[in-house]
């Protein structure tokens, strides 16, 4: 299970089962390293993209955080359904829950580690952006 925690203004620390896994630095995107490979998260309009070190798109979100949303990667899609204010269930074709993402954790079995980090970070960044917009608009 992954856990994300914000430390500082633009830094997210991600741990796996209590052990440090990676750090993402950036406000609405950022860079991280995992198993020696470099990745970058980029915000594009209302979605996020996971980029390889060479700039190629590995995955992208579609409508992150809404009632139903997805992450497309390599011709397949991870589908999610919001189950609470900041809770999401990963669902299969039949609509059965196969994983979960909450406010600060992700438990997505069978998902590549870089995609799991991407899903968790995209939701954390989206949540942060929504709070900033609400406060600025008050």
C-alpha cells in the first residue's frame, strides 16, 4: 500500500508499507524517480499525464476525481468510481471493486508501481488545486 504526504509547499513524499519510495517535487506536476527510472507528471487542462524521461506519454487521466474517471495507459484503462468525498474505488469491467484510493493512500493490486504513484499524486495535486481555487475565490 502506498501513502502520500505533503511536506513543504511543493513536495510530496510517497512511502510503500512504511518505507520511503519516492519524492515528487512540483505544484501541479513534478518529477520523481522509481527503480532508477525518471518520470514526470504534467497537468494539461483538467487532466494529468505521466511522462517517461524521453517525454513520451505513458498514461493520462480523464476527469480525475469526478464521480467516474479513468487512467489510460498502453491501450488499457484503469477505471475508478468515487465512493466518498476523497475516496475512490478501482473497478473492473463488471463494476466490482478491485482496489482503493483514499485521501492519502492507494492500494491498487496488479498495477505497475509508476502508475500507482501517478494515480495517488494526480489526486493529491488535484485536491490541492481545488482548495487553492476555493480559498482564492472566497
